[in-house]
C-alpha cells in the first residue's frame, strides 16, 4: 500500500514595501513642537523630553495604569527645569499655572506627609467624606487638607477639557525619603490609596521632578576658571560629559535603584545646562514680549522696548550671576515697578504708548510717553470762514508776479492778510477739555494756588468744570518722592488760550482729555 506524504504548505513571501517615514508628525504634535521650541530657550534635551511626553498623551497603544510620562530634571538653578511643567500646562489647558505643584521643601519632615496623602482615622488631617456633615470644596477651590486627591487633580486643570494633569514636584531632592516611597508607588502602579480610603488615579498625569543635586559642585568647579560672563573655557572647567557624570553620581547617592528604574521605564532623567549669555538674551526677548502683553491686558498701555534698552537690560542681568532669576529681577525693578509708580501718580493712563529707552547718561533706563495729537474742531474749516476770506484769497492770487516783472504788489498782500486776521478773530473759539494738576504742601499754598488759577481762568476765558483734591498722598515729582496734596481741575478751553496759560503758569501740569465727537 502506497502512502502519500503531504508536505507543509510554504507560506507566500511577504512583499515588504518602502521604509516608513518615521519623521512625519501629526498636525497637533507639530503645533506642540513649534510651541515648546519658542518658549523654552536652549535645553535641547529638555525639549525632547517634553516632546516625548506629549507624544505619549496621543498614544493609542498604552497599556496598564502607569502615568503618561515622568521627567526628572537635574541642573543649576533657573535654567528652565520647572518651566517645562508650566509650559506643558499652558499648552494643554491654556494657562501656565494649570499645574498641581508640590514643593519638596514642605515635606522635609515625614510628619507633613498627612498633608500630602491625608491622615488615617484617629489621626489629625483625617477627612471622612462619608459623613453627612462633610462639605466638599468648590470646583474652583483647592483642597488644602490633602494635596494628592482626585479633586485637586481636576482643580489643577482650571476647567480645561483636556484630561491630562501636569504634576510638578519642585525641589524634589529636599523631601524626606518617605515622600519618595509614595512617588515610587505612584510611578509603579499609577494609583494610590489615601488615608481616608480614596483611590486616586494618576494614569493621565505627567510628572516633572526638579532637583539641584550636584549643582553646587558643578558651580564651584566652573568658578575656578570662568570669566565674569562665562564665555571662555580653560582646562579646569568641567566638560559636558564631566558635568553629566557629576550629576548622575549625586543622583545615585541620593535615590534608590528602584526609583531610578521606574523613571527610566516610563520617562527619563534629563540634565539641564547653564544658559549662555546669548540664550539669556533670547529669554529676555521672550520675557519682554510676555510682559508687554500682560501690561496691555491689565492696564491697556502699549509698551515698546527699543534695542538699546534691551542691550542695557541684558548687561544689567549679566552683571551679577547671569541667571534668569537675575533677569526677572532687572525687568521688575527697571520696567514693571516704574510703570506701576507712573500709574499711581497718574502721569500715565490707559491708552497711552510708552517707549522704554536708555537715558542720556547711557547707564540707566528711561521712559517716554507718546505725545498724542490734540483733537479739536477749528473754525477755519467752516463755510462761513471760507466765505469771509474769499475776497482775501482773490487778492493773494492777484498779488502773484506780474507778467514781465519781478515785483509783488505788497499793499494788496498786506490788505489780504489783515482781512484774514479779522475773519479769524470773529470765529467762535473751539473749546476742548483739559485736565490741570497742581501739587501743594500746605492748605495756605493750596488756597493761594486756586486763587491764582481762578484769576488766570477769568483773564483767558477758561471755564472750570470740576475740581478734586487728594490730601496727604505720596507723589512722584522731578525732585523725587514726597508727601503732598494733589488737586486736579477739569477745564474747557481753546487751544490758543491754553498755550497762553502755560506761559502764565509753567508749574501746572496740563494734559488733554479725549472726547467723543
């Protein structure tokens, strides 16, 4: 009997196509990459970490309940570590403060951990949500009894529809070891059970840990050879590889291996670099852009900073330690504080345009306000005026050079000029509102000043509409800051009369008041 051997069927060969282009990004990821490249200056490794974290939020293949991503940012102070978290919050929720921030310095003692995860029964800080008299916090109010609960995760998103929560653990290295054990459990499992039994889900969270571990040693090594601006490098200055090795050495001494393993399993450890002078200049431009937008939104004042002022602000920032913190201090003291003071003393007001420039000494910041054109209706635009001066116009035209002669009829020109002058004098005055400000130091001086003003008003035909006096206020003048009484009078006057009044009372501040025709 013959046997038939059935051979296994050979699978058809797979026809592999061209390699996929792995660099193509979705429109939303392209938008995020453009945003993060604009708002984070330097720090290419930090940007890549933020971009990988964003890509995980779009993943369709995530498994388990672990957090979306975890970033441990190491590096010197004010180099952009915390800024990564704030910018993530800004992109996802439209608000840079849409972040649940935990400060490691608040948990240096393990007795403070009940504030983090709540207390158990019989312990201070225990909140029984099953009690009939329990009153939950409002949706727009943070729960101060327990930081890591479901309510605070939702609160940190500030009403955004995005489910992603950004958790910033700032100064992480200052927290006690038990704090790290809690973070380890969250990174491993993606959830945590609080003291009152509430289970908190962290599967849609991005964690950003910041620390200065090893920063002091790196700074001390760099100071040995660094010039004031830090551009030149000598043999004693640490290289990038040596700096990274020093940071990693301190990290291994500080953390347990399992904590580092969980970070690298579902995130990464990033070493941030000290910003260079050129990068500080880019941060300056970004901060000025955000500051001018804030001033425009809050007080409706348009601020412009010219190139020379920008350079001087950068020089002031680099004069000390050249950090972003020093830059922030310079911008506040040189621009924000002065704008605030000018608003308080009413030297500037909404709708003004302010130019920040360099003073004449070349070493300090000055500000100049745009001089607004005066809005007025003149009588010379009326039909009556044109009719009254028609004859004078004809005389001016006839006074042109006679054919074949080089002389002008001077008498006819003078007659026409006199007729124009008489017609202009007969036109009604075009009045508009002005605000006058007078500073005095005593009631007697105030009474005398008001008497002189009334006399000048009567002489020039100026009409007073209102008067308001503030007593005993702080006033900024050209001579400095002092106490005094500020009197403001709103008047109605013709422009030419106000010019005469300026000559009579040069010490009175005059400004126009915008009107709607």
